[in-house]
């Protein structure tokens, strides 16, 4: 069990390129994600952040290069992802959260029990029986976070999870992410919110024009980025 | 014009007095077409969902075929089912020809492509929204198909209503495989065709009124389901 536990890290990307139909979206991406880290990917619109994250999570096959999970042969199951727009199934909130557990073979009563605990952790247990799609965007994203957390993943990918939320809802999601990281879950996140990046990130990956411009500890990045592109980006972005 | 009003009066009288002969025909029609839609759905819904989510060789060809078969003429379906069920045919031993079961089978064959094609469209639209999330959760194509069938259940119920409407209003297929035997395989459409040619206009018209009312009701029901599902975000 301990051997299994350590086997999936580090997540290592080597020489990743993605150029469907000739246009280069990503090239020469080399990146290592260590267990327990919290990496925030920053970069301008269209830089390829979402594509990179989808490749890491296994939703998209890279054109070249390798995605390797520690010493595993295959993509591990214990990972989850949050999208900018939460996808709510046409079912109750509780069923949405239990769904991910159920498809992994956990019997329904056990799945529901764990789902309810996950909903409590995001403060939404009172909405358990509501149809998920009538919830507000912020509540839906919290349900999505609970659905991800219920899977007890060892790594969580988040692609601009708060981009379409109001500040209050964004804070709720942010503290949820911080709690999951504190519980030992490795975090890889894209955000446009520099304040959020400052508060959460241990490492910053700065991506522009499909290339990693720099990969710097967050503290140093915000004081003194190493690349000109990142310096310009920090000047232009709102805090 | 006079025959028209006279027939209409007689037809309304039949309807109002719950004429046993007339309602026997209506009830057989409903049973035959309900069973037909159920049979077709068992096969067509999973097929439509798999065409939407699974990747397998021949998927595009199958999709084109299913879409094309939506427009199959009912008489041709009747002929094919007749040949299959006739004594020398592959299903001849079942002895189903000229029974209500044969009629259900023929209507099922007729509406299955319609159900499959509409299901594929609806499930594909939902899949477009769900694909990343379901892949992220590690869902297999079979699980995805089941999930999407359940999540589009309200849209799919309107598809079933559309299939029922097509089944109950077709005449060619049931005429051929049922034989329009009075009291055994005579349904609304075949009765209308026969009674009209025989000149028994009141019965034909009474059945016509019921058929039209039924089709209108099905559409109203489908509309109601759609707006309810949209309102309650189901
Ligand atoms: N699956 C895909 N196949 C081909 N091109 C894609 C795909 N997804 C995104 N792209 C393109 O890649 C570029 C980078 O997109 P994206 O990663 O979404 O940028 P961002 O950094 O804003 O998240 C865009 O030009 C987009 O059109
Ligand atoms: Mg993006």
C-alpha cells in the first residue's frame, strides 16, 4: 500500500508538444510536479494553459513527448479536475457528488455517505436533495469541488475554477482548495487571479506562446520574475 | 356535404355512446403501438446512445443508415416483416403472422430508426457538455451511454411519444402483417381505410376523430414535458 502510495509521483512531463493540424499550441514542455506541491500556471489568454492541463490530466493526448506518473505504467485513477464551468448532471446535488464514487465501483449507500460528508465539507449539505442545475454558479462549483474531493484524489487539477464567479463564491472555492492542499492533495491550477495565485501557490509556471517561460517558486516570482514576458504580464494584470 | 354532416353526427353518436365495436378497435390500436414502442426502445435507445458516445469502426456508416431508415415506407417494412414471419420465412415457426404481435413487431421495426436517430441527436448534445467531466471521472463508454440516457430522460420521453405517434398512425405495415381481421387485428388506421371504401363513413370518421385527438394529445404532452423539464432544470 505504501509502495502504491508513493508510486504515482512525481508527475513528469518531458518534451511535450501539441500541434494539431500544423499550428503549434505547445512545444518543448518539461515540467515536474512533486507530491504535495501547489503549482499555479499563469499566462496570457491563448497561451495553452488549458491544453497543458488537459494533457496532464489525460483528457488530451500530446502530439509528442511523454506524461509519466512516477513508476506507474498507466494514468492513475486517483486524480480529479475542476473546470471553469462546472458540469452538473441532471440529478440531485447528492447524486452528482456520489456519481464519481459510484462509477468507480463503490456501492450506492457507501457512495452517498461519503458524498454527504464531502458536501458538508463545502457547507452545502442543506442543498443535497435539490436538482443540481438550479444552483447558482458558485454553488455548482462548490458541488464540483465536493465531487472531486469525495474521490479522495491525490492530485487535483483546476482550470480557472473561479473565473466566472463573484468574489464571495471565489473565496469559498479558494478556501476549499487551500483545505484540500493542507490535507496533502497535490494541486495544479490555472488562474487569472493574481491575488489567488499569491495566496495559494508554492510554485509558478509561467506559460506564454505555448512554451514554459519560467518555473519559479511563487515567492520569488512575484518579487522578481526571471523572464521579461512574465514581468510584462505582472505589470498588465490586475492584482 | 349532406353525407358529411350526417356521418359526423353518426360518428359523434358512436363516440358518445361508447360503442363497443369502436372502442375495441381503439384499445387494440393502443396496445399494439405501446408494445411496438417498448420493443423498439429496448433496442433503439442503447443503439442511439452508443452511436453518440462510443468510437467503433462503422459508426459513421451505421449513423447514416439509421438516419436513412427513418424515412422507410411503412408498406415496405410491412412486406419485409411479412416475409420474415411467413411460413417459409426465418421467423415462420413462431406463427405470428396475422396476430397483434406481428403488428407490434412491424411497427417496432418502423419506428426503431426514428427512435435511434432522435436519441443519438439528444445524447450527442448532452455528451458535448459532459464529455470532459465524464472522461475526467474515468467513465467507460458503456457507463457514459447509461448516464446520458438517464440524464436526458425527459427529452427521450418526448422521443417515445413521437415514436408512438408514428406507430399508431401508420397503416401500410399493420395492414400487411395483420390482415385487418375484424375483432382480431383491425386497428384504427386499417379500419378507417376499409370502412371508407365500404362506405361506412360514421365509423371511419369516429375513428378518424379519435386518431387526430390522440396525435394532438401526444404533441401537447410532449410540449408540456419539455417546458416542465426546462423550467425545473431537470
Ligand atoms: N483540443 C484542441 N485541439 C486543437 N487546438 C486546441 C484545442 N484546445 C485548444 N486549442 C487551441 O489552443 C490554443 C490555446 O488554448 P488554451 O489552452 O485554451 O489557452 P489558455 O491558455 O487561454 O487556456 C487556442 O488557440 C485554442 O484554440
Ligand atoms: Mg483556458
